[in-house]
C-alpha cells in the first residue's frame, strides 16, 4: 500500500473531517492510525483522553491543517 500523507487511511480531507466530527469514529480511527504509524504512546493517549481533549484538538487541526492532532 502506498504511503500517503492523508489521515484516516488515506481518505479525502472532507470525508476525514466528517469522520473526525463523529466522536466514536474519531476515537477508533485516531487510535488505529497512530498505532499503524508505530506511535504506541500516542495511540495509548488517544484511548485514554480521546473522548474529550484530543477529540476537540482533532477537529480544530483537521479544519486548519487537514491532519489529525499529532501529540509527538
């Protein structure tokens, strides 16, 4: 599979934004995305804090930079 710089499995920015706004998909896809990138600590932080702080940061970052929030 070709490496892309798009988040949420290489999906279009608008589709990723819609998925990011939905809390459960943002939590699951954010965890899986960071886990696939090899960022174990970021994936763990997303599991613990993904419902509140990181979810809001994901939405803000997705709107302005077209990527989900990167902790490290």
